[in-house]
C-alpha cells in the first residue's frame, strides 16, 4: 500500500465521518511524522509493513469514533502544539476567543487563574504571550494536571504554577487580577453527550447539572471573592446560555457584564468586572 492508496482507503472507511479526507491526512501525517505537503509530493511512497498495520488500526479506531486528537495525542491551540489524552478535554478553536479576550486585559505581573485547565491550553497560551504574568493552572484531576505540566515543560514555560482543587475554594480573597475558565456547561441529559468526539472525552469536563450551569454558579460566586477590585472574570459557555450567565454575573455583583461571540457568531464568552 502506498500513500495514495492509504488515503483512498481512509476516505472509503471513514465516509461516515464529517471530514474523512481531513481525518485521513492528519492520521497519515502522524504516521509518517510529516507535513501534508509530503503526502502530496510522494503519493507512490510505500508504507512499511509495520506502518500499514498501524494505519489500518488507526482508521478502524477513528471509524469507531475515537477522536483524531486522542489517536495522535496532540492538538494545536493558539500558537502551541499540545499533548492531549483521554484525561483532558480536546481544545477547540472557539476557546481561543477566551484567550484573546484575556490578553486584552492582561498586563505585566498580573496574577491569573485558569479554572479547569485540562491540557493547559488557556493557561499556557496566556503564559506564552505574557512572560511576566503569574498564571495558575487549576484542575481537580491530577491526571489532567500532569498533562498540563508536561505541555508547560515542552514549551519551556516557567511562569505557570499548577494547583489541584475545586475551582477557587482554596484561593485567598482579593488575590487575583483575572479568572478565566472553560468549565463544564452541557446539560446532563443532553443527547450530544452520546454523539461524536465528546463520547470519548471526560464527562466531568463536559456536563454540569440539569441546566449545565452548576459549575458556573460556583465559579461566579468564588471569583467575586478572589478577584481584586478592577479584576475580570471570563467564562466560556454554551451558545444559548449567555442570558442566563449574564444574570448570574449581575446577581453576584459584577459590573460591565457582556457576552462576546465566537467565530461562528454565537455568544460564547461572558465577562464581568469587579467594581473599583
């Protein structure tokens, strides 16, 4: 089997996927440790017997629904290539909005907490952009924190500390300048939890109570206590939750509450200020 034949096989086997050709190219690039241009330049390149065996296994795993990011063990986010495992949520492009909004407020030497850091995508992106900031990457999962630590080491980011805990329960009052979070926000009975890639992602990083807002309620209350005057809370949420999340912010006492849209035009991040 050569590269062209391998790609055709992937296309046929993955025809039930939303993106069979993209999935095939990404997996074959992973197998060859090459760029996509290599596949185009060398269509007649033969796979070795071990490569062919691995290729067939990768395609069958993807056909069964395993996310490409878990098969390759990596996902690009912001400017970083990050290790991901089944212990972490797969970073998604929409979450880059949270990074962009935080960077608009982030100044040198500020203290920032990223709640539910997972692979460290948000925390490490902020750390890479503002080297003098003090970033706290927090998660309840030790397995996820280990992945985040490895990603920080791989990108030589020394301005990040890692904390295990339940949101901000152990953090001192008035000690943070910015709190960011992509918390669980899917309704517990949402049918999408049994579809697509999310079937394989950690449920604790996805679902949060009957209305999906249990964790956001906790974060809003705790963040008001931990943020300094003039500090910002920024939380990602579902496309149809902006009004409810804005109300939670306002009820808690945040000012300048607003929601910002993702690349698809959906309200995706709500932010609020602790009044001076």
